[in-house]
C-alpha cells in the first residue's frame, strides 16, 4: 500500500510540475531564461529549434544549456541571438511589380544616416551616406567600426531583401534612419581556415508541455504522417495586441529556385501599390510548406515555417479578395512572429 501511495504521489507531482511549466511559459515574456545547468530532455524543443535556426542561417546556433556547458578552455566567441531581429533579417521580401523601376529622384538627396543592427543586438549608426553608395561600400563603412573583421562575412538585409554588393542603396529605397539588419556569418577561406567563428546561443529553452506532448504523439503513431508542432513565440500580452490581425505563414527557402517573394512578384503584375518593396507571406500553410526550409535532426528530416500575424490595415491580397494566395505587407514591422512550426517529413514512428 505504501509503495502505491508513493507512486501516486510522484505521478501527481510530475503532472502538476508539467502544467505549472506550461502556465509559466504562457505568462513569461519571450525570450525567458533557461533553468541554469538543467540538461535538456532527448526531445526538448530547444534542441530542434537550435538545429532549425542553424540550418536557416548556415551558422552555428546552440541552446542555452550548451552555452552554459562549454569547456573552460573554449576560446569561441559566444553571443546571444535576438530572435526578433533574426526574424526580421530572414523574412522574404522583394520589389513590387508596379514599382520595379528604380527612382532617380533620390539621386541628389542630402546625406542620410542608417542604423545597423546585428542578430545579437549590437547597434551601430552609419552617417553621411547617399543613394549612390554601393552595398560593398556600406560594408566597408561597417568594417571601420570594428564589429566585424571583414566584408565577406556580412549578410545585410533591408525590408526582407538581401543586399547585393554591386547594387547601390537607391536600388532598395534605403533612406534616412532606416534599419539594416546584419548577420555575421562564419566562412572558410581557400586554405580551409574558419573566419568569424561566432556562435550564437538561445537564451530560452522554448520547452513547454505542448511541444513535448506532440513529440511523444508523433512517436506513438507509426501509421500516420506527422503533424506540425507549434511553439509559441509571442507573449500573452503581445497576442492580445495583435489578436485581431489575420494569420499567415512564411517559408525562408525556395521552390523551383524561387523564394516566396519571387513568385509573389510574378503574381503581383498588374496590381498597383503605393510602396516599392514588400514582405510576402501566405494564408495557405500548404503553399508556405513548399517554401519551407528543411533540416536534419536526430537523423530525420524536418520542415520549418513561421506563423505570423499581419497588419490588416496595410495588407494587400493577391489575387484580391478571400482567395488571395500571396499576401503583401509594406514593412517588416507589419508582420509579427507568432509561432514557429516544425514538422517531421514522412511517417512518424
């Protein structure tokens, strides 16, 4: 009898602890600190998220536990990943059809300043620029400020578009006080030496009972295709603020060598917009899945998508009406991250 009572008490304790963690996850601002020195479970959501983001950025991203567990003689450079900045840097945007010609009226505009923001939160002001300056020249100005060792490792993004070295700033309608996002990436030279070995870490374990439960469910159903696992990224307060905004989905990879922004541009021909660049998302999760990034985790292949809330006041649907497959928003600030969606490819077993 005493053994049964002890077992029952332990079971109730585990259930209460799991539920408490879930409630805490809902109420705690994102990102929240991990519990120090607590080893993750074999299916902890932080592990799979780190793997997904590593694949998207092509740079190492580790969990908070891995960061705390590094060796004393480890000489690597570790910086905390700011997820909101990462999200804005990897949204897919592009030129809008009716504004596909570059404007020459910016040619003689007075000098302007821009802000550079890295994925780890470093902010930098670059002054006295003009629209004739190339992206390569901008990278050299960033180099002068000492936050990066060269121009090769710099990936610059403005309003969902990756900046090409040979292009001028006018090509992207960059103007005064705009924010340009910087991802400093590791690369290998011709001699095999690794440059800018910066390792980003998540200061959140993203663990909650929902994600662990769904992993368990996937393992127990051998004859069913896996479903999407959703990990909330917004706080309860943020969700209330954007609750009335419609849901959309976004994939960061390509379909037939085209991004969602490239295909959205093709479908936007014939439409008129009052902005030159836009962020493309879709309300169709199956369409978004065709642009989903794939990655390997524990020997299995997965897809990763972002679920967003988009500002309805600035949203344009293509084609018009309820059947619009491609949604266009004028700015990264009109698209808010809501959840990360991860799905195992094939059957779960």
